[in-house]
DNA sequence: GTCTATAATCCGATAGAC
DNA sequence: GTCTATCGGATTATAGAC
C-alpha cells in the first residue's frame, strides 16, 4: 500500500474485470479507490496508460499459469500441462484472456509501447521452448520449433477466442473436450508415431487408429 | 441513395475503418454525412445498433470472398481456394476482419441480437460444407465435418488474428508463406495420404516426405 | 513540490420548433 | 425529416490547497 500506483492498478483490474471496457471510467475507478477522478492523473498520465498496465497484469497472471506447467517432469508432460494451463487460464479468467489480445489494439498511444508486443513474444518463446525439447525427445517430428510452436499456439488461441465469443454452441465442459480432441487431431500430423501411441493410451484411440490406417 | 439508411451506413463504415472505434462518434459521422447529429437518430435508434450494422456489412464482404472460392471445380480446389480467400479478405481488409470478432463483444445491447452469432455460424457452416465434400472425396480423413472444420477454422483464425496484432515479426508476404506452411502442417494429420501426395506435388515436399517416413 | 477541486470540452441522446 | 437547444456523463487541462 506504500505505492499508490499499485493500489490504483489493483482497483483498476477489479473494475475492468467486473464492468468491462465500456463500463470502465476514471470516475468510477476514483470512487473505488477513494479519491476524486483528477487525482488519478497524478499517478497515471492517461486512461490508456493505465489500461495497458492492466494488460500487463493479465500477462503476469498468464505467466503464472504457464509456469506451473514447467513442473511436469518430462518434455511430454510439460508440453501437455502447458497446453492445459493455457486453456485453464482462459476459462478461469476469460475477461483477462480477451484483454491480452483485444485491449492493446483498442488503446492506441502516440508511441506504441513495445511492452504488449514483447509480452506476446514471450508467450511465443515459451511455446518454442516446449516444442524444442519435445523435438529433441522425439515426441514431435523434427522441424523449426518456432514454426511448429506458432501452429500450435494459433490453433489454441483460435479455438479459445472463438469459444469465448460464443461461436461454438457448447458449454465449458464441452469445450474442454473439444479443445483436447482438436489438439490431438493436430498432433497426429505434428507428433511422431511414438507420441501418437502415447496419446492413444490416454484418450484418442480412435484418432490414432485412423492415423495408423491411413499411414499404412 | 434513395435510402438514407444506406448512405449513413456507408459513411459509418468509412469512418470506422479510418478512425477505429474510439475515433467513431455520431457527431463526426453527422459531419461526414452532411447533417447534424440528432438527424441520425431518425434513422438509427442508437450508436450500438449502427455499429452492429457495420459488423453486418463486414460479414457480407467476407461472404463475397468466401463465395468466390466456390468457383473451384473440385472439392479439393474449393477447399484450398476458400482458405486462401479467407486469408485474402483478412489481409486486404484487416480492420474489417478485426471488426467481425471484436466489435460484437464491445457493443452490448439490452437484448443481444442473434445476427452476429448467426453470421459467425454461417462461416462455420461454410467450412463444414467444404470439409464434408472433401471427406466424401477421400481428400480429408473420415470424421465429423463439424469438428474437423472447427479445427481448421480455429487454426486459420488464430494465425490471422495473432498476425494482425503484430505477434509475428513477419511482413505480409512472409505471413502468406507462414499461413500456407502451417496449414499444410495441419493437413498432414487431417488429410488422407493421397491428399498429402497432392500437396507434395505443389509446395510441401519436405513435409509430406516426413509424414510418409514417420508413418512407415 | 505533491495532491486536489474547479471548469472547459466533447460525447451520446432527447425534446420541441420549423 | 431536419435543425436548435439542452441534459447527463466523461475525459482532461488548469489553477488552487496542503
């Protein structure tokens, strides 16, 4: 509480997550903080700058989830856990997830800060790391880890953002199943046959059998 | 020009595509149209309703691009052309593409109109049709066309939306190549071996060879 | 110097005259 | 159908209290 900026930012996150972007105003935030609106501008030069810090907080939270995935003890486990943690973050904090990818575009500053872009790149690097070690472990087929990681990330992000916008008529449990099934479908082509076998031992027997049939 | 609504909507699209959401105001729109602000409310009950019509126009434009893909003469050709037209629309009208998926969430009406959702479902149906006929033609592996279509759509949408947000450090030509390569990577698992061969004759020899090796 | 309240500006939307 | 006048609310710059 020594830093008023932190207090303001914390209240701003709460307000944003509760009321969304159109319900977010400096006056309302000031009421929540306990001061008058103009006082906020002593600590934050503009509403945009404040919202970008909200985005930064969301990135930190996502990072915590992803980092949990690193507790897995094998490349395979870390890979799967990371994918699940990414999904879990999106489902537990849907508004934060939207913030990460929509807010930076709506808030246009005179000189666009590279923070958001850098933080997005960090996610790319995280996936790159997961993919690279799975390639080294012959779980994923050899290739450019960046490219394969981008394919995986795009697939996950596309599914999640479409679901969060209501483009799929399923509930949360249904979407978790859909996410897993779609990911396994993608991994038929990206993974090595050994990994496909491993998947088959878990959930996707039918898919792997199809893959083996088609490949014979 | 007989219908003033059309004129207003046309100006609204131009204004939105030029200034974005935060630069869009009824007063500015009125200036562009050549009337005063209150006059607009004779034709559009609210700014939200007007913006939703802007979204509708963007969906129509996307539909025109997709429909062009139906000129292909084989399921395979229609499938590939549809994917390319989808990408071309996003690259030629990036702001419209963003509008389709971000604006409906920002504009919350008392009773959410099902137009946007229906139009999003129409895209899903379009992919479903493309996938189904490719399955019938043994180009894609047998399966649920809805699920496979969702995987393909999510992958394309994820790649495009991440690119439009600057998450990939590539220019437009680089992204087109990336989009194609990533799609081929996905199709290794979704397509039948025959289709992989066909792809190999076009661009992706290395990938298809890898797939054949891994499948042996 | 640091924080705060006042006031100017702009927006969406409405009411009533022409 | 359109304009003038206006309300309520929001952001932001300016000037004043501690």
